[in-house]
């Protein structure tokens, strides 16, 4: 029996025996460690370890249950057949019961186990399966659907805890919709909609304050919105979308037309959740006869719960401009009454957000004000007051951030907010809190304060034409000028906004949607705009947070995060900004900026960042080559813009240290070498330095290229001599190194060079003196020594002298 077997048996005997609690806990923890090794996992599985884990899941000790779940994670990770056996032996009922238990740590551990099981079943075993093994490996789709069916059963179950239900929703979000729309098969989504959409809507329609309904957390409704949105987005045809709409309408109608107010509240709550998720579906259900009237009338109810549900629905309904104008006409007076007269802060803060949303309908357009001058500032002041009031529940404080997210379209409100340090600190604390539903509101508020949204500058001629035609022309607020934005960014950095953003990125929650990630990426890009602020952002973990934002995001969000990474990489030492393996994760986002869809500035910054990385070590250069960046960089070497062309050549200068790139220049039938020679004679100093530097390195590493230089262009000798005569020391140094490499490579080439004016220039440089670097003099002398060695020239002592002057 080897040592692993012995240790597994020892732990089993301790857990099976009547050992004391402390020893049992230690034994269970040791099994977790053993299960993470292949040999240990196999031994645990073969020795009936799954049955033992099943027993431990019934333990009264939370630590033992956690260890059992973590051991099962080790057994299932990347192993399809073992996972299938464990799913069948333990049963999904038991796993779902553990996940639905009250203890949040146990619930999360069970959720993680199920996530690992799903991944193992969908991706199969990591090692390649061939021959007999392939024939006996069972098909996992039956188990997958069984697991998903059990998760759906958890939705309306009253015995499942709030965190357990959130975990089940989270698993459905991750496992059901397609990862990529390129995959044509969305059958799992269609199956889930037919089987369980109404069960999901049961959670969406639950009003926690009413007695009937499953227990929820503050995040449950937002998680439901995200799941419904993902399912709807995964549909391919109008027929599929129509079916989704029909099922939602049936559910809402069923409750809305039942007798009793509670049923109507369920219908309105479900509509609210749909409006936050697949808004097209939400709008259709809202347009059902009597729905909007019921919402307006319930706002005037004496019951706080009725008011709360109705006001929230009204807020979400005001998203569309046409409906916002309807609510402005019919609901503003009602919301003002609720805000002024209600004795309950929960209602007042929601009514305030409704007013904020309607008041911001003009967006950033200074000339489009919904309310009287100063009203938005008063609303914002009240929002900030509630945000700082720690006696209010987190949910109510979250609504005050929602209000600010709308009001901060107004530059006066932005200025007031950043001046209020307590409000900024309160918002940052909320971003780090357990209430994940606040993430998008915080992100939107910060995007508005930093002006990091996209602004299209209208054509001046079109503006004049619009004015002449008496059409509305948007006006920019004076406080949205760059000088104001810069001051606001400083205030936000001082308030510790970076650490709040880092916490937001780390959230494992459905509320961290791609739209939310895009907001965070935009804010990060604004924060690293000034070079002197980048160190502070990196020190607070900003660099680390940007890497996942550049891979999991909207298309625009990925570009913004990658550009922020580029800015940091240009001016910081990459090894300090991205320590350890993280530095290699920056390459792909940076290469993604080398695209025609990105702006020239983004191309330029990506090239500079890659230059910095390529100069670091060979492994980074290999990573850049592996990401297929070399052809893209070569393409930018032909760019018309001087800075882009020069930065691409600089990047190539660092990449030629890799043998694979050198081979590209050794290959015949291309003009790569010719381009470098010609660029070495250009007027642009930066381009000349980069091209001459690349030539110097290539000729040192691959002497064969030295001979080819003379065949690239008839002006090659003039270009090399011009480098030697340059007043710029760096160019002179590159020139003498190129000549040294050429002379060492071929005697005939050395003779050609010595017959030209190069001999006279080298003689002058070798003497040194004022304005000549010692390194340049030394290399020039080496060239002359080589000429003497070849017998092309003589020294003063009277050895054979070739053509030309004395050195």
C-alpha cells in the first residue's frame, strides 16, 4: 500500500469511528487536500468515499459538511465519468437540499460543487479519450437535464432558503444560455423556457412583505431579471420570442385578473422584474388593459407594501421616453405627493427616484429641462442625505443611489456630489456591501460624474442648418468642460473610488451584468487618463481588476478596459503593475486593440504597451507571437500616421529578439528588410531610431542578412552613411553597430564600405572627442580594426594599406 492509499484509509477510519469532533474535523479537512491530487481523488472514489461523503453531508457540524462538499469538488473537477457516478449516487435532491439550507457558506459550497459538476459534464474529461474508453463513456445529457430540472424545482419551493434560491438562479444563468451566439444550438434554453419559465416568474412575482411565497434575498429579483434577460437574448427567431412573450403574458394575466389585491401585486411585481430584464417583454405586459391604471391607483393606497410595489413598477416603466411623458403628465403630481406627505422613508425614497428618473429625461442636454430650475439640485440633495443616513436599511439607501444615477446627467448635480465627501464614501461603502443590486446604479453614477460616456460631436454645418430650421440642438453644460471633469476625477480618486470598483469587479453575482462591467471599464479608463494618477490606480488593485473586465464584457467594454490596460502598461513597469502570471494575461486584450474597428489612438497605445512588454522577456515575446500579433504589427508599420508607424516599428524592434521573428526576415520573397533600410533614411527621428535599431539587432543575430542589405535599395550606402553623420547620438550609435555587423559578416561588403566615405567618417568617430560617445568611438575603432585584419587598410606602422585615407 503506497503512502496516498494509507493516508486515505487513515482518514476514513477516523471519520467512520467514534473519534472526537476535533479529530473528525481534521480528518475531513485532510481529505479535501488529498482529493485535489489525482491519485488521492482516485483512491477516495475507489474506496467507497462517496458513500462516506453522503453520511458527512448529514452531519450537524458545519465544518464537516463544508469539507465533504469540497472533497466532492476535488473528485468531480475535470472528470466526467466520476462526476456522473457521484451525481447518480448522491442524488440531486440531496445536493439541492444542502444548497437550499439556511447556512450561507454551506449553500455557496454546494453551489460551487454543482458548478464544477456542470463543467465536468459539459466539457468532458480533460485528457483525450480514445478506443475502448470512448465506447464505454456514457452520454451526460440525461444527467445534465435532470440536474437543471431539480434547480427549477427549487424556484417556487418554500423550504429553500433565499441564498440557496439565488445560487440556483446563478447556476441556471451560467449553464443554460449559449456561451457564444456562433453556436447554433439553443435547444437547452427552449427546453428550460417550456419547462420552467413560469416557475422562474413565481420568484419574479413574489412580494417578500406578503406571507405567501418563497423566501427571497435583496438580490433575488435582480438575479431573476438577469436570468430572464439571458434566456430571451438566447432566442433565435420571432416564433421563439413570441412563445416567451405569450408565457409571460399568461402568467401576469392569470394573477392580475384573480380576485384580491395580493394577486394583482404579484402581477405588478412580475412586470417590474421583466422591465429590468427583457424590457420588450415587460413593456408588452405593461400595456395590457388596466395594468397602468392599477399601478397609478395603487400608488395612492394607504398600505405601504402596495405603494412600494406600485412605485417601483412606475420607476421601471418610466424607462421609455413615450411612457415617461405619459407618467410626467399623469404621475408626477402623485409622486410629489408621496414624496412630500408619506410618513414612510421607504416610500419617500422610491417616489424621489421616480421624480429623479422623470427629471433626467433630457439626458445631458442642458437645454432640455423637465422640471423648474433648481428642482433637480433639491432632489439630488435629498438623495445624498438618505445615502449618508446609516439608520436607513441598505435597500432604501440603494434607491438613493438609483436617484443619483439619473440626476447626475446634470453637471450641477455632479459637482455637488463630488464636493460631498460623505456621500461619496457612502456610495463606495454600498458598492462593497452584500446588496449586489446597487452595482449598476453606482457604475452609472460614476460614468456620469467622470463624463466617460460616448459623446458624438455634431457636424458644425449641420448644427447651423438645424438652428436655421428651428430644430432643437443639444447644448453642453458649462460644467461638463474638461477642466471641471479633471477636478471631479481627482475628488473621486481621493474618496477611494478605485477600491470600490475593485470590489465590484470581484462580485460573483448575476447583478454584475455586462452592462455593469462596461460602466466600470469606462470609469477606469477615465481614471487612468492622466499619467500621474495611474500609479495610484495600480496601487489600489486597479490593474488586476481590469484584466477580467477586458475578457468578460460588452464589445465596447472590452475595448475600454483594454485601452486602460494599455495606458497603465505604457507608463508603469509591467512586472510591478501586473505581478506574477498576471502580466501574461494582459497580452490578449492589448492585441485586440490592433484592429481597424479601434481608433488610431487605441492602436497607438496598444503598440506602445506591447513594445514595453516585448522588451521584458522571451516568454512575453512568445505570448505576443502566439496571439498572432506580428502580422498586425507589420500592417501598422505601413500606417500613414507618423506616430503609429513609428510605434509599430519600435514594437518590431523588441520582437526581433525572438528567433521566430528573425526567421520572417530571413525568408526570401518579401520586402521586410527593404522597409527597415528605407525607414532608416526617413526624416522622422523616432521612426529612424526604431528602424535602425531593428537593423542593428537583426544584423547582429543573423549575419546572413548583412549581405542582403546591399540588394534592398541602390541608396543603402547613403542611408548608412547618413546614420553615421547624424547629429543625434543614438542614430550614430546604431549606424556604427550596423556597419560593424556588416563588416564582420562579409569581406567583400567590408571592402565596399571602406571604399566609400564611411572610412573617413569612421576614422573621425574613432578619434572620439567632444560630442562623441565612448561607445560610438569604441565600435568605430572595432570597424577599422576589422578592416586592418582583412588587409583592406594599413595602420601607421606601414603595413599594407588599401584604398582610402588613414584611420
